[in-house]
């Protein structure tokens, strides 16, 4: 049971860490603006980490992950179609809406593609299903643990009762002496 609980908690924490939030940056944003945004987002209590990915880094990651597909860019001498972005990992996925609220400030509206960031939230139904599933697994594990604890107490109690019943004659004799 402890193994199941540990496995569930580990799986849930891995799932929560993999569910991050990506924010596309507009063309022409300077590195100082990016640094300021990263610093201010890092100060938010619900943000675990932030990572800036430049256009070139995004293209390198794309080429690394999709080797066969990425060759068309060099074949047709196309420019990098990818955007710079910031990946934000929150403590829990429930905070993604708070990130959107933070980014909707007037200061950041020219820096980020807020429409794209909000579109990412439309896929939240899948995320909420995942959150509900992990919460359900936690509750199920708690109920199973409680069930096994009750069974253990019943077994111990009945074992003691059976021992007392079988030694009833010996206990009566000892009581008389």
C-alpha cells in the first residue's frame, strides 16, 4: 500500500511538472524586456520556474526532435518560422489562469501574443481531466489505505479474541488460583 501511495504521488508530481505553460513573444522584443519579464514572473509565488527559448533555440529543438520534417526549411531556404517563447512551470496547473491575468497588464500587451496564450487555456479541458484523474487517484489511494487499516485492526482484534476463547479454561483456572 505504501508502494502504491508512493507511486501515485511520484506520478502526480511528474505529471504536474510536465504540464507547463508556453507564452509566445512578439517579434522585436529586446533581451532586456525578456529579462524583466522573466524576473517579474519569477517573483510570483505560484511560479516554480521560467525558461526563455529564443527563436534559434526553438529551431534547434525542432530540428533535434523532428529531423525528417525540419530538412524542408533548408531545402527551400525558408526563414525560421518559430517564435521566441517563455516556458512557465507553475506549482499546479490551476495557476495558468493567474499567469494570463498577470500578462494581461498594459505593460506586457506589446511584448507577448496574449491571444495565443489564451488559446492555450482553451485546451484546459484536457488539463482539467488530468487534474481530476490525479485527484481521483489520490482519493482512491486514501480510501484503500483506510480499508486496509480497518482490515488489519479487525484481524488483530479477532486474533486476540480467538486466543482468549481457546485459553478460556486456563484463564479461569488462573483466576481461581
